[in-house]
C-alpha cells in the first residue's frame, strides 16, 4: 500500500486529466491499509479518483465508508443478461447455441461479470 501511495502524487504519463484507482473487494484490505488511504482521499491530488468495490461493505472501516458515495448494483434480469451475451458474441464473432447462453444466464445469477467469465470459459473449451 505504501508503494501504491507514492503513485498518487505523480501525474499521468499519457497526459490524461485524471487517474482512477479501483480497489476491488476493498474490504479485504487490512484496517491499516484502509486507514492509510484516508489521508490520500481527503488531502490527495484532485486528479485522483478512487473507486472502492466490495461485496461486504460492513468490513470497510466506517471512516472510509463515510467519505464515499454508495452505489448498489442490482443483478441483471435474465433477458438483459442474454442480450449482453448475444452482443458480446456478435462483436467477437463467436457462434453460440441459444441453450448454452440460457445455461450461462442461469448459472451467472444476474452478475454480468460471472456471465462473461462463463462465456469465456465455454468459448475457450470450443477452440
């Protein structure tokens, strides 16, 4: 975390206006690491933006949660998930069997990330 924090003060190499940091499953960061982030969030460079993703927000320290906007994502309905998978298959020139997509939609339980992962596994098995 200390090494990453050094990067917060550098400017983007590609001339971008912003630097985005995504912490997936941020509740897994130690309490000390979460506390270290507080100062950078409060006093950091305005070009830095932080996204904290968690499936267990109760484990994120309260002082960090209080400085964040909450967005709760709902599972995708099956018809929307199917359209997403069909769109990906079309754009990637992947032929699919509708029944296989139905199986993926069911197994993904409304989570697009899971559906895309399952689709990728199926495609890899076919190639």
